[in-house]
C-alpha cells in the first residue's frame, strides 16, 4: 500500500524554511486527513443506521408495509432514519468537497510559493486553479502538475465540485431513499441524488453509495501520490 511520509516532509520543511513555515503548511495538510477521518466516520454511521433499520425486517414485504404505514410512531421513526442518513451523506460529501482548496494550500506552502514574489498569492486567491498556473511555469513541477491534473480531470471530481457549489450556494441536492423490492440485504436501500444542473452542466440521477465509494477511494489515492511528489520536491 502506498503512503505519504509525513514525518519526512515535516523534517524537510523545517530544514528548508524553518519551524514556523512547517507548522503553517501542516495546518492544511492535517486538515485533509482530518476530513478523511470525518468522512469515514459518516460512512460508518450510515452503515450502522442501515444495519439497525434492517432489524426485524424479514422480507421485502416488511419494507412495503413500512412505506404504506399510517401509524404515527412508524412514520416518525422512518423520518428520523431517513434524515439521519441524509445528514451523514451530505456531511461526508462536504468534507470531500473541501479537499482541493486544502490541497492547494498544502502545495502552496510546502513549495514556498508564498515566499517568492513571482508566485505569491493573496490568501483569498490560493485555489487549486491558481496553484496549477504556478506549477506550469517551471519544468521541475511537471510531474506534480500531471498528478494534480489526474485528480481534477475526472467526471466524478467535476460532479462533486458542482454538487458542492450547488448545495452551498443555491439549494441542496438531496439524497433520496427508496427500497428496492427485487434486492436483498443492504442492497434494498437505494439512495440516489436527484438530477441537477450547474452553470449549464447537466447531471442525471446518481447512485449515492456507488459515487461515494468511487470518489473517496480515487481521491484518497491520488492525494497520496501528490504528497509523495511534494516530498521529492521539498527534499531537493
């Protein structure tokens, strides 16, 4: 399994720029991995909620009766279950959505761009887009730029960014839950994001759990590869 050697990076940053700069860079880096921890927590809570919800349900007929029930207590319990799952899904995705900006700050400070007049950016302008423009200026950053582009030039990445911006600025793209009467086990629980559009880009209905698994795994691996390249550059 590939890994990003954080102690090595800390040591290299301190030697190259001093302790204060190393601590500045690691605030952003630590936040990336804290958010991944938070994401795993939310995912485990979704799994726990579903497992608990499955208790005493022997067949798909139980789910049909659940949906059709007019009992006030049953409806309240179902509302709490659905709302809890939706809250964890949205929180998980919002943590993933933060990764590009945190990564931008990590690269920016680890490579000392803030210490050079040619690469200095106002704090509000430190974005992954702006950092990529800086990387393009020197051939020594060619490999790092390629890895960052692999992170961003991806349909799931673009979906996540537009989902996050739509949810943050316009309206929630709500994960809906239906029960599949032809599936078994946890596959009965079918979470989907409704279709939405953002800045002229159209997105169809999307399977929530499939998307979460794909993008979390892809993003996590790509960030580690980027981190390993950062280590090489800082050590030079």
